[in-house]
């Protein structure tokens, strides 16, 4: 069981009031080894008296954020991975232990004596999950939710790259590291993307059979599609993901279908379903096999969002339409 935390430092050489909403994007911060960093995270104030040293990450987005910032050695355990990390971080991730393929229990988390649990889903912090945030705090364990995933408070509006870069800045400030190189790399890759200009429509097919679960109009799927030059057939739905009936999809007849690939719900299984169902087999994208594939971890906001858009553009170049 981790030791109880000391009371927050009274004097802060570095005092940051960072929020979890895109409208108040914070500037890049200067790392400091001294002082406390306080953030408002999904409406919960969290104070980091020092840079976290023992972190449990839940979901690929949080793990990959730390790997991208060069903080893989701080991860004492990870859970609910969405798939293998990209090759560029594979070496750093090799020694990171996986404590659960799904949501970890509070007992499994506390056994590692973390000083921070960093999750890509706010729902991880529950009594039947990794533990409630107040309970973890009483035991000296801070918690942090990827801001784009806040649902209880400070719920973000339509996702932008500014908000993704703001999270990178916020995490870098918490860990007192310099994120200038990472931000520069991300912006350079983003600036190099030339969107497809054919005015194509797209379905972002995440999961589901009887009723598909698709990318809607305000989250990472929409941002990736827009950046690649595609028009999302579910763009008018004010959600990150939504259920969408096959009838509506057939009526929209998207030019391309983005298939999300996961071990538990592969892109090929979706192709098999689309091509075996008489209604969806008539879709022009299915008939002409106009499929684009992205790994599941690319479907949630994080350090893979830029590369996901770049990947779609590259795949679109291989498609002949019309």
C-alpha cells in the first residue's frame, strides 16, 4: 500500500492553473524541478508536489503519451492496451509490465504502489475499476484523465489539434519535462499533410454488427477525417461516437469506409460482415472494396491522431474512385 502523501507544498515556485477545456488552452510551460503543479482535470483539482515517479497507465493513449515524452521508465504497470505500440516506441515499451488486458482492479493497481494513475477513460476511476479518485487520493495516489475523455465535468467541445497539444503541454508540466521537440514533430507532420481534394464522404466504422458504432461529429474520428479531407456521414451528430442504423448508412452510401482494427474486433471481421449482408453489400465502397484501415488506438485523441490522418491520406492515394 503506498504511503500517505504529505500535505501540498505551501510555497509554489511553479504554480499553474491548467484546465481541461479546449477554450482555455494553456501555453507551453517551462519545466521546473521545484514547486507544485495543480491542474483541474474533469473538474477534479489535482496537485502534483513533485513529478510522478511510479505511474500506472490505463488504455493505450496514456501509455503512448508517456512513451512519446520519454517517460517510459516511469510506468510501473499498464492495463487495457488497445494493441501494440508504434515501432518508434516499441523499445521503450518492451519492459513495461501489463497488469491486465482489461480494466484493472483497485487492488492490482495499489499493489504496484503508484503515485499516479493516468487513464484514457474517466470511467476507469470507479469502485469496480481502478478505484474512485477520492479513494485513491486518500491513499496518496493522484489520478489523471486524458482531458479529451472528460465526461463528468469540463466536457470538451469539438476536438482540435490545439487541444491535443494542450494535453501534451499539461502532461509535460506535471512531469517537469520539455515537450518542445514532441510538439514540433507533431506540428511538422501535421503541416505536411495534404488533404484529399476529391470531396469524398466516409463512414468511420468502429464496432458493432446489428447496429454499428461509428465515429460522430466532435471527437478524434471527426478530426482525423476532416484533416484527411473526408466528409463524415455522421458529422452532424454532436458526439464522439454514436450508434447508427444500417439503413442510414446505406442511404448515405459513403465513398469510403474507415475500418477500426482491434484484436477483439478486426477490420477483416467487419469486411466479412459488410460483404455478406445483402443490404451493405450494395454499398459502393463495399462493392469496390474502398476500405481504409486504422488501429484502434488511433481512434482516440492522443499522440497518434496526427499520424492517423496522415495514414488515411496515404491510403486514399491508392484508391481509384469513379
